[in-house]
C-alpha cells in the first residue's frame, strides 16, 4: 500500500508540477493559532511540515528561531505538538504531515515512545535534522515498521558514494538542502546550479521523490519548478512575525501567502 506522501507526489506529477511543502512551527504563535494555520494552509499546500520547537535549533536561521522562541515562551511541549497533529488529522486525515525537529527531544522520551505517539496522532513522516546517515539506520528501520516515512537529508557536499547509500536506505522522500547555510539564508547559489546538483542526485534513482529546501521564497520558487517538491519555511515564519508586529491575524496572512505560492507552481 502506498503512503500518503508517495500518493501526493504521484498526483503532482500527473499535474506536471512540484509538490508545495510548507513548514511552520508547532505552537507559533499560540497552540490554537498553530492548528488554525495548518487547517487553513492545507487547502493550498500538498504536504505540511510541522517543527517541534527546540531551544538550540542548530540548522535554523533567525526566522524559524523566532517562531520556536514564541512557541517555547507560550509553554509548548512535545505532548502539545502531538495534540495539534491529532486535531489536524481529525479534520484532514489524508493530508500528509511531517514532523521536523531534533533528536534530543526524541531521546528524552525514548524512540519507541516517540514513535508510538507519532502513530497515534497520525504523523506521516519525520525529518530529524541532527540524526544523519548511517547513525539513523536503526531509527529509520523502526519508522518503516510503523509505516512512518523517515526522510533522509542530502547536502551540496555529500559525496556520490555517500549519496548512493543514503538513497538506497531512503523511504518515499529525500530532502536536498540547496546550499551550505542555515534555513532562510539568502539564496547564495543560482537556481541553475541548484538544479544541476539536483539532477545529479535524481539520476542515481529517478523513482525516488526528491525535494529542495532552504532559501526558497516567492521570488525563487518558480525557477525551481522542475523539482519533485519545494519546501518553503522561513518565509512563512517571517510572515507570522510581521503580522504579529502589525497586529494582524497571522492565520489570514499565511493563508494568502501559501495560496500565492501555489499559484506560482500551477
């Protein structure tokens, strides 16, 4: 049986476009608004990534750090993240949702306990930023047994030999980090160069769904349309920050932004 993530990519390929993947932080700016945001943007996004906040997010730039800080300040806990997922999945059971975060929080509650909560709340996939291959092999196998996609990461400095091993061990989606930077950095590499690297990875196994993340905004998204999927995160976190500063509703603002991103891909 195909996973929801795999099915979404199949649909997008039939429509001749990439999957739009959004990233927001659970609990930003409140638990209630976080759920409302997911409900709203799910009408336009194909796959939703939800970050579980961490106080030392090593791969995240300023915008996502700001989102995490707001969520932690509001007292968000891992159990609250699972509650948000569960409530969202009650309304949108077929919309794929990927949790993204750091291994420390998983380690604290135990891998088996964490995966049990993922399964119970309806999580479709996991991106664990600081658990690279091959250290993630055992955890990745545990995820597979629970029918949860473990999403491997590939960067511009990953060697071909290492890429082959990562791709061989991957599930239904692989995440290509477009540049050597934290999230939300200005795109320092030309879209042409990113797509050249992307094609090199894709040739190893054309059947694997490969998405691009880091540095993608409304200005750069159209030039990367040939990818299987595109992840937009920091831009959305920045939208929440700006709307709060202007005392605007972040839910409404984000809905418009994601709608416009989707329009650029159709």
